[in-house]
C-alpha cells in the first residue's frame, strides 16, 4: 500500500488524512473530525465513548475503523483511528452536532476533487500551483519545484531501468538532487514545505 499523507483544513481546523493507493481511498483521522464537530476539549475521550456505544449497538461503522500512523502535533507518528469517507459520514450521523452538514459537504468536495484528479491528473498540478501561490510562494519557486520533480522522475526511472532498487542509495541520490536546487536534504525540504 503506497501512502500519501497530508493535512487538509475544514473551517481553518486541521484534518489529517492518508491516501491508500491500493484501495484508492482517503482515510481521515477520526479524532480530528470529532474535535471539529463536538468542540470537545477531550476529543479522544469523546471518540472512545462513542466507539464503545457503537460496538454495543452492533454498528457496522465501528467495525470499519482502522488504525494507521499519522503525524501528531509533536512531529511524531502514532497509530490513530482512521476511516474512509463513507465510514466517516456514518460516524458523523452518530454525533449530534449542527456542524455535521457542512462537514458532509466538505468531505464530498474533497472526494470529488480526487476523482477529478484521477480522471485528469493535470488538475492536481493546477490545484498544487494555486495552493503554493496562496501560501505566498513565487511563480519562479514553483516552476523550479516542478522542474526538479521532472528531473528527479527522469533520473529515478533511469535508475530503476538499470536495476537500482529504492533504498539507501536511492535516498542519497534523491537528497543530492534536492540539495542542488533547494540547498537542503529531501526530508528537511519536505518537512519545511509540505506542511500547510
């Protein structure tokens, strides 16, 4: 399962998510959703009580909850309860909150955008460029980033054709490419620029 982590915003509050390439589904942090919908000072406790109640009622939703490692505010990754869009929508129905309907509409929009990007991958680039511009990055910086991605892709394709497997050597070479244009290692670059 190839994973892609990201944070998205709903009403200026963060919702952590992870993309499951194999299932082609987003999985969202249930704790983040509960925190937004309930305004509870202890969303984890609220979720644990709700999860227990759902299990006792024999709810199908509670059986569809999984755990994946997501980055927490302290920068470390912890196992976190996650659910796909369909399950999140079912869980939302169990939370008495006037915020539920806007959240459902927002989830539908996020899902629709991903489907659009699957059908027309260029949309993903357009959205990424608009996002970087909103964050204040210059067009020159964005173009340099896109060029470096293209060069890295060409090089990594060549490495794979010559039998190099992803691993330490692969990571070292990727770091060198990033260092050449961003003056920092790939992981430091990602840490600095991949956060909203």
